[in-house]
């Protein structure tokens, strides 16, 4: 709590006035992260017009914010570690993951419905894509090249291909 108060520029007493425990601070931080994610991903998708472009915008945003943004990657990894031991943290993060999954399911179904991608099992494809993203986030700790700035396009293309999008990469087509 001392470190949190110092980083926030408040006294420890002031921090305890608003939050009775470190757990309350963590839950508030999760809620804040969640609201910021919701606002930012909506802004990213608002600039896209077609279903496939909205899906790509959401995927690109997720790669940038969850993998390339070092502070976000560390925060979410720490939340996952805390969720192993705390059911309240696990519940709040599960709700966030459920909404993320619903968003990607909706975007992928719309892209399939528009004939922009082919995917026989959207539910499974989104599940695998989200698992791949979480795996890349974890592996980036040990393989920093995965979160290097130049890796965004490659990872976005690979995640999109898991959803059935045909992605052209110089010299080959990923389907």
C-alpha cells in the first residue's frame, strides 16, 4: 500500500480512506482497466467500416494493448497470477474475458455472415485465437521478440488466420 500511495501521489491514510485493503485497490484497478479497454477498443473499431475491418481493428488493438504495451502486459499477467489464489479477482477477470470473447464471437460471426471469411466453427476459432493471444502474452516474458514493436503485424495476421481470414503476407498467403 505504501508503494501504491507513493505512485498515486497520496498519503497512505488517504488511500485507506478510499480503499480498505490492497484487494479493493486491485479490484478497482481491474475495473478501471476493463472500462479503458472497452472505450479504447470501441474507438478502434469505430474507424472501421466492414465486418472484417472491425475484426482486424479489434485484433490489432488487442495485440497492441495486451502484448506490445509492456505495462498492460505486466498488469494483466499479475492479475492472472492473483486470480489463482483469489476468487474475487478470478471472478472479475473472468467477466472481462467473457465480454472479450463475446465481442470477438460477434465480430467473427458478422465477418462470416458477410462472406468476408470462412470459418466452420466460430466458437472454437475464437477460443483458439484468445488462447493464442494469452499464450503469446505469457511467452513474451521469455521470448521478448514476441512483444517487439515490429511483431504487431505478424501476430495480428496469425491471429486473424486462426479465425479463418485469408491474410496475404509478402511471398505467401496464410489461410
